[in-house]
C-alpha cells in the first residue's frame, strides 16, 4: 500500500503558506513554494540539476504569491459609506467571541484549487506502485496543464520530460 506522507506534508505546508499570505485557497503555487525551499527534497536537487534555483522559482512565484489584494481586504471607509462602523463591529465581535475573533475567521479551512487536486492525483499516478516521494509531487505539479506551478517552471525552461529524465538518472 502506498504511503502519501510527502503529499500530505507538502499540502499541509502549502496550506500554512497560503494562510501566511492571507489567501483563502491552496494552489499549486503554494505547494511549489514550500517544495522548492526544502533543502532535503530530491525534487529541489533535480531542479538544481536542471539549472533551476530556489531563488529563480521564488522570483517567478512572487507575482502569484503576493499578499492578499487590497480589494479583497476589509475597507472600513467603504463600509462607512454604507453606514457601517467597522470598529464597532470588530469591538462587538471581540466582546462576543474574544480578542482576534475577526482574524480567526480567516484561518479556517482553505479551499483547495481544482488544479492542485489534479496535481496530487497525478502525483499518485506518477508514483505507480512505488512509495510516493517529493519528486512525484513535483512531476504532478508540472504535468497539470494551466497550473501556476507548471507555468512558472515552464517559464524557467523545465518540462515534465526533463524532470522525469533527471529523476530516472538520479540514483
């Protein structure tokens, strides 16, 4: 039976990355971001062998992983034009539910993007009957058409075939 620990580990770490950035979803970009920063990752070594560095991936991901856009944040002035006093709402929430209640509402379950689900399913397929490893997660991210991870790595000149060949060549 296949263990899915690497997929779970990167999904959980990707979820934390999304939360840290204030995003309400987990996408392939979040998983790629944490995967590429793992110094013990075979996937990171494979990418380095293809001339792709952690810094180059992070630079390409920067436009996708920015903080929550301003228009997605609560705008107290816009609420005031509707007669809503945001600070009064916050104070009432905190009286009822405790300090930081509004912020805690943003830390619940995050949605998993359909392309990330596809990438994780592809990772399992890539592993076949082997134990699922981080390079399978990388191959799954890369082989998901239109995913942010595939776009970023493609822009850096990496194809699924390149990664597969490098994985096959590595002991």
